[in-house]
């Protein structure tokens, strides 16, 4: 049972999700860091979330992407699942609604 939960959790993590963190930049400007992780997402998903968080317009301040590997076990043996991580940092140029 625990093994099934571990496999399901690994697959859910690999599929993807987005989340955003707001903060004030060095000059007091509204910044948002968007994380778009998983195989089912790309930078387009990050951009959509940034647009949503900023209420429309934003300027890209930075971005990064990398692939990590997660070991997993299943009834048929062990394996490795690639997990893509993407980060997009933006400065909002319109007021969020």
C-alpha cells in the first residue's frame, strides 16, 4: 500500500503544477516568482500564471529551467523519473485585480 502511494505521489509530482510567490523587489516594485514544475507544463504555463498574478502585463526579470531525476519503485522494479523544474521571475507592470 505504501509503495502504491509513493508511486502515485511521484507520478503526480512529475505531471506538473504551478504556484507563485509575490514579493517586493529591491526598489519596492511588485515582483512575482512563478514555479512551473512537471513534464506536462512549459514556460507558456509560467507566462499565463504570471499574467494572472500581475493582472495583465509584466516584464521578465529572469528565468531558469533544469531537469532532476527521482528514483521510484513499482511492482515491476525500480526506475528513474525525470522531473522538469521551471522558474520565471517577473516584475508586474499593471495592478493586480
